[in-house]
C-alpha cells in the first residue's frame, strides 16, 4: 500500500512542474521518489509502479483533452502515454550510482520515444519544459532533452552523501550557466492580434466570418508597426476562395498599409489545409506555409473506425492535408518562420523550422480547449523553445495566451486571456545564420548517446 501511495505522489509532483502550478522544484522530488520506488524491485513491481505513476501524471496533465469531447478520449490518451512511460520498469535498476544513471538515461530515452511514437509522437509533458524560470541559460546549450536528463539525474541525491554533493554542484552549475546569446541585427514593431471568438468550444467558428471580422475590427486600431500577426484559424473561411473574406481582407490591408501574417483554413479537393499566409502592404500574398506536423485525433484521425466507435466527435473531423516543407516569410529582408500550434512539440521539426530565421512566430488556436490549462502549458513549452533556439517568439492565439517571449524564454508582454486585444511588442531579430549549440544536436544523436550510456550503466549495474 505504501508503494502505491508513493507512486501516486510521484505522478502528482511531476504534474506540479507544469502549468498552471509551474513549480520548478516539483519534478526533482517526483523523479527522486520514483527512482527510490522502483530500485531493487522485481520486473512486475517496476512495471506496475511506473504505470501507476505515469497514469496519475498524465491524468492530471491532460485533463484539458476532455474539455468538450468527454472523458473517454482523455482516459485513453492518458493511459496510452502512461503505457509508454511504464517502459521504464523494464530496466533493472539498483540503489547505487549506476542504477541512478540507468534510471535517468532510461527516463529521458522514453521521453524521446513518446515524442516520436506513435502517429508521429506526442511530446507533451516532457520534464525538460519545466525549468525555464530556474535555469534558462542551460536550454541554449543542451536543449529540452538535456534539461530533462539534468532533472532525471537528481535521483543521485537519494543515494549517499557524496552523490548529494555531486547533485547540488550540478544545481549550482545549471543555475549559473550563462545564456548562449546570438547577435541581434535589428528590431521590429509587431502587433499580435487576439481577436477572440463568439463562444468557446469545438464550434467556435460556426458563424461564418465571425472570427475573421473580430480580427479585422481589432486590427483597424493598429498603426505605426512593421508587421501585424493573426493567430491560427483567424480566418474561419477560406480567405482565397471565399469572395466575402477575400474582399474584407483586401480592404483592411488597403486601409492600414501594413504587412499581415494570417492563419487560415483553406480548402482543397483532398481536404482542408492549415496555413499561414503572408500578405504584403499592397495586399498580395507573397508566401504561404502549410502546417506539416498535424495533431493526431485533432486534425486527422488515425485508426478512424476505432476512434469513431469510441467518440462520436471523430465523425466530425475531416482529415487535414499536411504540407511538405518549411516556407519562410520575410519582413524587411528578415526571414521568419511560423510554427503552427502542435508543431512546437517535436525537437527536430521545430529546429528545422527555426534554422535561417531572425525570429519565430507561434500561431495557435486555444478556443477548442475552453478555460483549461492547455493554453498555459503550451506557452510554457514555447518559452522553453525560445531559450533553446536563442530566438524571440511572437505568440499569437485566438483567445490567449498571446505574448512576446524573449530569447531567454521570459515573457515581456502578455495579453489578458479571453479578451480581444492588439498586443504591441518590439521584437529583436538575430542573425539568421547563427544557431545555439542546442539547435545543432538532432534527437538521433541524443538517442544514440542515451542508448550508449544506458547500455554501459545497465551492464555495470548488473556486475
């Protein structure tokens, strides 16, 4: 019974590291507790306790997924993620230094598996996203994966006095690690438009042109900026094929005479497209990026027959069609990339998008998750990405959070959630050719490194 309670608490403390609580120290407690819990146990005990801890964690973390579709998808998602999490129990973990290193490398290896598999992966809930307020400088050197490994190695503190000293030394080094800064070349005045919706929920854009008109209305108040950015799905009808939307956008740009980045859902014979369109000051579309990394069960339905049997809402999802390449926008000869919502999760994908850019734009739509913690968790992830990539983000959401995140992951400005707003920011652009050390390391190298350490540690641990 005590082991079960400890497993529940380890999952609970893991969850406390994420928004809305964002207690940076909680994951250290959670993983130290989990290591102590599974060390020197049988295979069955390790698997069952890891599963219980993981299920508690994901049940709390992913509650937002039940906001409008009911409990069944939420429970299945939490259980599926917990099943991958429980693979930690396969490892023969002992209560010694090599056992702690086996535990740490195995934990992070499994996080990377979750990021990649199944259906393209679901990297939500990686503990590397939780330390942006404690050690922002570390992200630019080792990235989200390296920060996860740093936290997992906190299990060393549970072994002996000597290893506790090692751990505290690691903490001091991490806290005082300086940011790897890139050279700023210019500044841009940007207005991020949070137009809002008539009502939260899956049918937020049921009234044709309503969301578009909200963003148009708020944009008319903007002047003396270099660029205006709208969020994902800001045009609730196809702005190219729908004549009313096309005319309204054209008239708006002719009034303000400012370039506009617009998130839209376009139609195609194969299915809808989630796009980011760049209009220049004359109203001409110069560049068009189509979202590549689509959200499974949100923008397309894997295992459709099974999904439709579980939830009737799956019948309403028409599969979006993915883009095939990154397409950068440009303002004043500064290239920048729009990263659309779910795309922020995969290390390799987001690093490829950030390459050769001066700054980044995160376009998202959180209206479908109501007043849940999903929006604040996504902003927490974006903050970690900004510090990892060394680039500032203009985060633009339909309902919030819309924010300016600097290159160290700190929030400079933020619009109130669920209020219509035009958030002004002065955003710094860096030399597009420069990269942080973390930006140069693909997840394949992390897989190889962790696999090697895991193999050596497990072998020495067995000896």
